[in-house]
C-alpha cells in the first residue's frame, strides 16, 4: 500500500511527489526506502485517564507526553503505575 501511495504522489506531480521522485546518488531507490517506514498512528487522546495500563502510560510518557509525570517522581500516570521499578522495567522493555 505504501508503494502505491508513493507512486500516486510521484504521478500526481505534487511538489512532495516531485521531491521524492529524485534519489540522491548512492541512496536506496525511493520505493525501497518507503518500505522501511513505520505505519503512522491516528492521533489519540493523550491523558492519564486514557491509559488503561502502566505500559500505555509509559509509552505516552516516552513519546513526549510530559504531563504524565506531573509531580516529577519518575512515575507517570499514578492511576495505573504503582512503582518506579515497574516503570523502569517497562522502559527497558520498550527501549525508552
């Protein structure tokens, strides 16, 4: 699907498509580079009320939602995360 989207952009002649159509010398072809993209996620509510698990809270926190740890104690969304050791374990699992 990503390859067909990229091809559509190139064929449409948009500025973005035109910019993507020309590869730099020595780089992977455009369509190969697009295959390495991660799928985007639809914006979702980012709040501690929206988190149902500590893992979700830590993912939001690591993803930039700084309000998750309002008291700066290293534990985001204390409604679902109960200890710093739990948070540290999840951070190491997800590479945060």
